[in-house]
């Protein structure tokens, strides 16, 4: 037991839906209720929802453990429980060592304090002495690239500056256990590479890391084992390659079509109701495997139960390692944007065609998004469906080699003797 960093037994967290949380009242309101006999709805009247339930696992000291799952699966709830941000409804978690958490941008920062003051505040929260924090101070500031603004209140920082400093503090103040949620997606590509490099260093120093991410390539690079969480329950713990393959295949049909069950659609999606996403070959038939040298049709079927303004329905096309290849929406064209400014109730199919000689051989993931830009996201499923691409007959197949990269375009080459 002495080499355990984390021990979790039957951990669960229950929330109540339909309540507004803490209901603050004035003295006048309270007295009015007392004399009138009128009572506000009790929090007990809200519907109960288990965000996490019956989760048990152990993490050895120095282990880097990945945590993956769909949005709403319970990953962030698990990390909040382990970071003591919230208390469990059942079960227990035993943590051995100081925990540094980066659950969202600027976790634990006080907006009125300067960057310098927040570094020392976070170190004190971790139980470090001032001399320890001071010894790491210059390294933190240099990594975060905020030297010029270190004495400015962090409420004036851009989101990028906020994130850089938050990560630098969490990674450099040497907690025995580092808990990192999906925050790297906020930074630019260069900063993400920098953070992943630092996390590799942290792991090599023998500190324990729990890492949540939708970036499968990052999970594969940083972790040896991974937990797969679905609907609040731990469904698999396995070597990372096996866990990632299992996760990417979960809920996917092998017939080139995904149809959503009623219990898979959140109530918040109303009035948008996704019906199906399909991959079709040039003959219009649904297919799990399509040819690289032929056009590929992707279509999303859905129903609107009420009029929706500014709706856009689209896809994310990704590799099975979570790397984005493209994003496209059905109203990207200005003429269609104007024509479908408001969509009436009814059933629709939004369809697009990937051109021939576009994708390389391999397996790909389609994510679906329905939203009104900067107004509301109705529905999103990052891993709605997978499909295969066969490169037979594609350019260069006369050489028996694996071409690198997710795209394989037929480029128009010219050879000239000079």
C-alpha cells in the first residue's frame, strides 16, 4: 500500500437537476413565507442525477494515468473529487501527497491579485514554504512568458496569458500528484507542444499524473494506462493503446451509419433532435468502407420540433488519434446562410461530399455539431461514427509503401527536361 498515490473505492457524486443551487433570501422574504405559510420549492424536489458512480481504481506513485470519455461521461467530476473541489456523495478516495490541479483556466487564481501574488498564493495552498516558491519563481514566469505583466492583476490578462501562467504554476510547484483536465485545448499549437513537453518531464521525475484529454495522440504519448469512463461509470482500465481503440469504437456501428437512441440525446438539445449520420458510396449505399479514389458522401439526418434561427449543422473529420483534418458546416456558403436563416419545424438531411482522391487509407472519425454561432450549441457528438478508407487504385499504389498523412490528393505534376 505504501507505493500507492491514489486509492479510490466506490466513489460517486450525485447532483440534483431542476434546482438553482443556493437560494439566497432577504429577511423580508423569509418573514413573508413564515406568516403566509408559503414555502419555496425544496432542493429535495429536484431530480437526482449520478454524475459518477461505483468507481474504484488505484494509481501507483510515479504513474501517468489517462482518463478518456465523451463529454458528460464524468471525467471532470472525478478529477474535482480527487482535487477536493467537491465532496463525494458516496465512497472514498485516499490521496497521498500534495495535489496540484489544473481543472480549468486559472483554477485557484484570485482575479484581483497580480501574477506574482497568485504564484505565491498557489504555492501556499499546496503547503509549500515561501523559500521553495521563490526558488521556482523565475522558471515559472519564464515558462509562462508573462514577465512584462507579472505585477499586473490577472483579471487583465488575456485567456492565453491566464492559461500559460496557470499551467506553469501547476507544473512547476512540484506537487506529488498533478491533475490536468482538458485545458490544453485552449492554447495555441506551440503552447500545447510546450505543455506536453513539460508534462513528459514531470512524469520522468517520478510524479503521479492524471491526464484528461480528447486529444488521443497526447494521451498515447503521455500515458501507459488509461481509464475509459462512460455515463458516470468506469467501463475499462487497460494499456493506453487498447483503451483508446476501445473508446473510439464505442457506440459506433460497423455498417457506416449511426442512429441516436432517445436516451443518448440530452434534453438541452431541444428543439434539435439528431436522427442519424451516414457514410455513403457513389451509388448512394451506406458503407463502412469507401474508396479513396471515389467521392464520399456524408449526411446528417435531424428533426426540428420548433423554428430555429441561425442554425448550422456540420461535421468534424478526425483521425482515430483525435487529430482534426477539417471542419465544415452546411451554411458555410453565404447564399445558403441567407436562405436558411430560419429553419421551420420538420425533418432535414444535411449532406456534403468529400472529393475523390482526398483521404488516405485508414480509419476516420466523424463528429457532429449543431449550433447557432456564439448563441447556443444544441448538440455535439465528437465521435459519432467511424469509417474506413481503402486506398486501392489511389495515386502511388504501384509502390507497396504506407503513405504518411491523412490526405492523399491526386496532384497535377509536370516533368520537364531542361
